[in-house]
């Protein structure tokens, strides 16, 4: 285990930690521009986190140990996943073999599960609404995510993200195959779901749309800052998997040099901005739907994942 490899491993975590709020700021700025508004600026998430870390924590009387532990567990989960996936390099780093794609998905799910429990723990009406709706969405989203991972495994004959990356770069025929395109489309729908971009979702405190906001409505101060920061990191991680593993597997460092890492970081943000533009376009061009119609895009994603698996068997 070389010192350079260890430093690169740490750099992947720090890149995720530091640039995740910037990605969120860019997405919010894109949305404001589409709506012909100026917006607060791309660095507003950093200012919000700074203010939250300097505010007092207000604890509900009904809260238990779950209330305290959920933000810490969720934030720790988001710090763990960047170790397992190709953020800057196209080759595994010292601890990258601790888990595969499915393991990373389970870690992300653990963080969301703890936040759901915390939303129910406070006995708040809004927390209950947000947690119950999040679980209803997850009932379809999680099986679809597993099917997507199964399809990736059958396509690449491995569940390690680096193997999938190498396969798509080395074999254009596989990249443009219907199986791979189905997997990309299915994961894109999951990306919208997990980053709160479905047309039934809303980032405002409106009860009709409240899902993610409802689960964390009782939090304040540094605990709320950890949850908000962890949410942006989860978005960053999902964008990384979508871009560096499935959709745009190029632009990663081959040797881990300083210039290579710098170029990889710039390429990563360029990919993110491209995907963010598409996400914002999809999010802003659709009318808000009633909540019970949440299953329609998820059912389509599930069907695409099934078709991808069938395609791997027929191919």
C-alpha cells in the first residue's frame, strides 16, 4: 500500500465532502435560470451550512437516541461510499475492495433508513408524513435499484464498479448495446427519485409535496447541517456512479499523478453539470403530479431494468 494510493483515497472522500454543496448550488442556480430568476448563487449551500453550524440545537421533548444518532450515521455512510467507487481514478485504491456496487447501495440505504426512523421518532405529524411517503417510494425504488445492479453484474460479469468502467471504455459495442442503454435509463429515473427530483416532490415546506423535508423538519442547528450536507453528498455519489460507472466512464486518472487528478476533478464537474442540465430540464418541464402517481416513473424504471436483464440473457 503506497502513500500515494492512501492520499488518493483520502482525496476522493475530501472531493465528495467539499464539492457536494457546490453541485447542489449549481443545480439550484440552473433551476432559477430556467425560470428566468437570478437565484441566490452557486455558493449559497456553503453559506447555509455555515449558519446552521453556528446555531443552537432545539431538541423535541419526544426525541430519543435515534434523533441524535440518525444525522451522525447518515453522514458517516456518505463518507464511506466514496471509498468504494471511482471518483478520481479508474483503478481500485487500497480500501476499494471492501465492497461492491451492491454494498455501496446498502450503505446509502442505511443512511436513509436512519433518517426515516428519526422522522417517526419525534412523533411529529409532518415527520410521520415524510417518513411514510419516503417508505412508499422506496418500496418500488429499492427493488428497481437491486435489479439495475443485477443487470450491471450480468453485463460485466462482476459487481465491482471499476470492472464496469473498464468494460464500457474498452468495448464500444457493449456501451451502445440495448442492455446498457436500458440500464442507463432505469438508473436515471432512480437518480431523479433519490435526489428528490420527481415531479411529485418539492423542496419547499408545502404539506402536499413534503417528503424529504418532512423527515428532517424537527431538526435544527448542527444536526440539520449534517443532514443537509449528507443529502448533498448522497446526490454527489449518485451522480458519480451514474457518470463514472454507467454513462460517461472517461476522463478518470490512469496513473494518479497530480495533473491527472486535477484533470479528473475538472472532468467530473463537467460531467455533473451536463447531467444536472438534463435533470433540471426534466424536473422543470413537467407539471406537478398527485402523490399517488409516484409509481408511474418507478414502474417504468423497473420495466427497463427487467428488459436489461432479459437482454443480457439473450445476448
